C-alpha cells in the first residue's frame, strides 16, 4: 500500500516523531513465533530514495518493550520506539495493515 497525500504523510511522520523511546531493561515477553504480522513503513524522497524505515512485529496494536518500533534513518538504526502508532495509521488511511486480534 502506498500513501502519497502530503497531509497524510505529514501526519504519519508527526505521529512517529511523537513516539517515546521504548523502555530498556529486562522484560518477560511472550515467545515470538512465526506467523506474527510484521509491518514496515518505508519513507521515500520524491525521487524514490529511501529516507527512513519503521518496522514492528505485531503483538498488540501498541508498540512496547517486547515489540518496539525499529526505526532507521538514512540506514542508521535509532533507539527503539514505543507507543500507539499502527492503529492510528490504519484509521487515517482507512485500510487494515493488521488483522484484528482474536480473543
């Protein structure tokens, strides 16, 4: 899926900028197994060069210490991020990036 509308892209970038650094330390996290959804956001310059990538594994719709958002800027890894992001983007663009969790 591609999002190219300037206002939507700016909103997505702003939300990413607003995320806090993921907590550090030791956490008990559920086993990460194959089959979990992975979401990657790729931000490109007008001519197509990759400016940044944000990746996360879906455990919940909120990134945290067990499933932080991993951000790279111009190929350089940044500190992992946490917070509500993917669900907000889904609502903004009107498309499901992740399937609803089964209860």
